[in-house]
């Protein structure tokens, strides 16, 4: 595994997490399964403070973009840490 793979694993896992917490169909009811999207906000801390006050569709959009980049960065940094700790 390389740096890019670690980043994309984090990004894809976050997108999958969001997909399991939103309702898409019918499109007129697009939003979070929960009343206030707290699960999405919690997993994206500290960056979720930026989009906390927005409505559900905007929150989901920002979480899909910024939160996924954040999770990609987390996985990249964790990979780099483990690579330095357990280098052969």
C-alpha cells in the first residue's frame, strides 16, 4: 500500500459512512435519517464546525467534500505513522 491508496481508503470509507446515514429516495425527502445529522457532524469534528449551522442537504454536501478530505488526510497520516514505526 502507498500514500495515495491510504488517502483514498479514508475518503471512500467516509463516503460510505455518509451514504448509510442519509435518505436519498424520494429526492424530495433528501436529508439525514436522524433529525439533526449529529452522527455526520460528530465524525467530522473539528471541520464540521464550519458547516454546523447549515440545513441538512448543505451539511451533507460539505461533509461529503470536506469531511472526506479530512478522513483521507487522517488515513494518510496514520499510514505514515505506522510506516515509520514498523519499517522493515
